[in-house]
C-alpha cells in the first residue's frame, strides 16, 4: 500500500469515527468533532496529505480503534 493510500484510508476512517453519533465524546470534543471531520474530508477530496499534523492526528484518533492486541 502506498503512503498516499495509507493516508486516504486513515482519513476516511477518522471521518467516519468523528461523524458517528452513536459514539460518546467529551463535551470539548463534541463541539469540534464534525468540524474536524470536515477538515479531514476537505484534504481527502483534494488528495492533500502534506500536513504531517493531520496525518499524525488521524493516526492518534485511530490508534485504539485499530489496536489488534488482545
């Protein structure tokens, strides 16, 4: 998998998590989660993955979601 495809998959998964109304978020996160999903979506649409901070943030958001340890 190329680095660009890796970022695309991470962004898509982060967007899905952030927009999921069934998940419980802290009050602070609740206020910004949909806006943050829109930021990821905008960069995904443009295939713009040059922002290392967004790449890092996507990985952190997905860290526990993708943890396969038992």
